[in-house]
């Protein structure tokens, strides 16, 4: 079982930046995909960005150019750098690990970290 611990959320003004961190309990090379999701109040959870074990990245259209996902394999940690934040980016951000094995696909979630964009 993969344990994920997020950190780095908080209150930021519109136009500001934040960097979220997600520390995994095992090597990122053993996890097929690491991703960030978010869920705003009254909204469905949506994927923000992902990075594969091979380093390929993918972003939701509304985050392209503003958010960057990266990793430090030595620290088993994935980051989400968020720039030019908007009030609509306010949400709980969750880290997700997806492992694909012979028994199927397993998803693991962190506890979430609140990001609030407000003046």
C-alpha cells in the first residue's frame, strides 16, 4: 500500500504562486502514474496534472502554462508548482498514485491540502 502525504497548501492572493509537495512511501519508479487532482466546493474531483514513471507529463487544458508537475525521485516526492493563481483554483488538492499490476489498477490517495486563492 502506498502512503501519500501532501503539504504546501494555504492562502494566496490572485496572481500568486504556491508549490505543493506529495511524499510517497515507496519509490516513484514502482508507481506507474503520479497525479494531482482537485475538488472545489460543490464540484466534482478533476485531474490537474500527471507524471508517469518514465517522466511524461500531462495537464488539464485550464492549467497548461500555469501549473508544472515535477518529481524528485531521490526523495520519492512529486511537486505541483502553481503560478498565476486564480480564485477558481480554490480547492482541496489531492495527490494520487496509480499502480497497474496483474490484479488490476490500484489507486492511492493522500489526505488533501487546501488551496485558497483570495484577496
